[in-house]
């Protein structure tokens, strides 16, 4: 549902605001960027390289494309040192995520995990029993996040720094009513193909997935003790390939026209990702737009928001426990 408030906010952000270029020193740090072979992930990785990171892991689904991205970064930055590696990571596969985390655990340190990989598709497909947008953007993104928490905390304990876990979300969360949260089982409804194809639900799915990310993380940080700093960053509409994979030519060209008039360059969009990767403790669990903290704009009353956030967190954590028993122990919890 596109509200007038969303339109005003979108137009102001994209026509009158340019996110600042953050000059942060990442020297000595090991940084992982998922979905880093194209678009925002590639440009953010390039910025990390330019700003001196000591090790950069390009986590990609197709290694050959990752190698091409590596060459592009080396060429544009002029860095000849052996600081960059390409690792396979398929966000549709739980086993691939497990393998990636085991490999990452062997690194000396991980200072930044930038979870940029995501999809926005309006046709039905499922992986491991779940609709693809929810599988990649919610289930796999949060699975990777929770599995990597111990390594990020170990880095903080060893080096006395503040690692960052950054999830790239979207301002589209402002456009969904998230009707699935009213069901007894949120994930059963999201895995229902008939529901997906009903009315405009398939067009709403990406927004739902991004809202679920925000709700989960904002509840998660209530149950954490210590770091890492977790940020939720929207880069705004940018010239990327995110909305290009659609079976409908109308949908494709509508997206292209919208981007023609309003989209940021990937370089400008990537600035917000850098901001999220070096944000201070006041950004922990916060939604960031245009490179600064702000409140997400969620379409429900405050009392409903608290209940919906809690329900999303509990059911998501239960779903992740089914995939990876014991994963909730990675969250340093306060007394419930």
C-alpha cells in the first residue's frame, strides 16, 4: 500500500538528500560482503578496499562472477596486495551457509559482516520448502547472522574493538500491511503458494521480507548483551539489477522508468552501507536511512507493533531452530 506519507518521504530522500561519503579507516579489519559480485555489494566492497581493509571476503553464489568482481576492484583501486578472496555462498541453501560459517570461523578475525545479498522477485519459486524471497531475505539472512555472532564476539574479545553486523533492508517496508502476522503460523502462510498468488500479495512479498528483518532485529537486540553493533541500512532506490528478474515486461519497464527518474547511482547508495559498517553504538539495532538513524515507518498502531514484533521474532527464531538446533544459544540473552 503506497501511502502519501511514503511518497513524500521517498521524494524528499531521493530528490533532496545525498548521503555523505564516509571517510573511515578500515585498516587491520577483515570484512565479509555477501552478494558482492554486482551492484551495491560490489561498490561497497570497492569502498572497503579503497579505505584500507586488510582482508576482504567476496561472498557470492557464482565464484566466476566473484572473480570478475575481484579483478574489477583490483583494477579500480590499484591494490596489488593479496588481501581479497572469493568464497562461495548460496543463500538458498542452508548447507552452503553452514559451510561458509565453518570456513569463516577459521579466519583470524571478522570485523564487519555486511549482509547485502537479497532478491526481489514476483514469481513463485521455493527453496527448502519456503518461498524464495522469504528464504533468502529473511530465513537465510538471519540464519547467517546468528551463526556468525560468536565469531564477531570473539573478534571483539581478542582485539578490543567493536565489530559490526549490517543487514541491508529497504524503505519498502513502509508500504506493507504484513497481513501474514495475523495468522497463527506466519511461516506456513508465507509458504502457501495460493496466498502468494492471491491479489497483490506477490508484489508485496519483498516489502514483507524487509519488514520482517527490521522487526526481528529490533527485538533481537533486546535480548543481547554486548556486541556486535547490528545495523539495518536502506540504501534507497539505486541503479542495480535487483528488480530486473521478472517474467513481466510491464513490471520490468515500470521499474526501469522509476529508476530513470529517481534512482541513486550505486556509488551513492553504497555510501549508506559504509555508514552502517562503522556506525557508533547508538546505531545498535537501529534502522538507518540516508546514512543516519531514523525510525522505521510501520503501518500499525504502537500496541500492535510491539505484539507483531515479538511474534515475528519468536516464530522466526523457532523456524531457525528447526534448521539449526541450538542456534538461539548464540544470542546472549537477558533474563526473560
